[in-house]
C-alpha cells in the first residue's frame, strides 16, 4: 500500500467552516494530479463554493493531455458541511 497515494479532499470537504479550506483543496487536487497522473499537464485547479448553497463546492480542473496536447476540462462537485436531519 502507498500511504501517500491520493489527496486530502475527504478531510477538507467535511471540515467545519469549510469555506476556508477551498485554497488547500485546490492545492491538494493539483498536487495529487502532478504526483499520480503522469498523462496530463495541469493548467489550473479552482474550487468554488456555490453562492446559493455554500455546502456545495465545484472543483474545476483545466489540463492538457501530454501525448496529444489536447486541452480538456473536468468538473467534480463536492458537498461540504453538516448533513441536516430531516
């Protein structure tokens, strides 16, 4: 097993006051891609909280595929905060 494999998103997205963790989330995603995905060059990583629902965070990743130099974009939603009981 590789204890350093992956990134810190699970710890960051469920942290209290998660708005302050957007920048560390971006850094964690960028470092994980640089370390574990050799097929791409990372151009930009941006984590943004939804203005209507701050418990919803979108992480956008701009990257270029190294072999073909094709520019792509990937968006992955994360949900922050405490889950409310119905």
